[in-house]
C-alpha cells in the first residue's frame, strides 16, 4: 500500500499497518480507511482516537476484553460492548481500530 504524507511516501507493513506511528495524522488515517473500504464517520473516529490515546498513554495494547471495558469506562456502556464495536469494525474491532490509528498490529490479532 502506498500512502503519501507531505509529499513523501509513508512506509507500511505488508498488512498495511504503519511502520512508524509518528507518521500518522488524520489524513493518513483516511487513506488507510479508504484502502480497507471503511468509512470514517464520527463513531469510528471516536474509537480510532480512543485506541490511539490509550496506546500512547500506556505503551501497550489491551486485549479485546480489556479494550471493551476501557471503551465502556471512557465512552459509556452503549459503546463499550462487543456488538457495537463489531458493527463499526466487522472484521475485527481492535485490529482495524489500531490500523486506522497508525499503531502497530496488536500481537494477539490474526
């Protein structure tokens, strides 16, 4: 996948994850989403920003169960449940939220 930012190519892995999380901005996220066929509406942006902030604050990924609980604590119970997150990211909420947030692929995601 080729992503451009400020006239230069941003490096990604074979699966489309950014190699350097510092290359991320919202324009890069939009390019990543378009490549996956994902529309970044307000609900998806909220989760993408949440997972990025969580990773930057704690320096690691939560597993899916912890991720759902953290979303519930910060964004509310109606958003902190697996059904809601799977509606937003049907192919894997944590994996695709991390990808769009410019984070490395979580080690426990296929």
